[in-house]
């Protein structure tokens, strides 16, 4: 019951889980919001400058995913290379 009164009166602000709350309201900082409960995002992301040591233009490797892309997966991650 720490939510402000206007949020308690209008339940549209509430989500069923921390994950869905973070995705809805803090998608730009998802990992920071969800903390240790964060689900590591996956998908293809741009490999600018070959930072991974490979010439591939798009990668799907969570180990190489930059933190700023992890924090905003809706902007940076794609389901396929064609997008």
C-alpha cells in the first residue's frame, strides 16, 4: 500500500508481476528495474564496428549484448535478422 492514492483508485497502473511492471513502465531500464528477477532478453542486435571480433552484422548472443541494449530490449532486439 505504498502507492499514491491516485494509483490505488485507478488500478490501470498495476501489473500482475514485477517483470510486466518493469517492461511496461521502465522498458528503457528493464534490467535495473527488475534486478535479480530480470529475465535476460534475447534476440538479434546490431554488431557495430565488429566489437565481438566477428564481421557479422547482427548477433544473437546474450554474452555479447551491451548493457544499454539489455536495459532497452524493445528498442534494440529483433526476432529475426530480416527486420
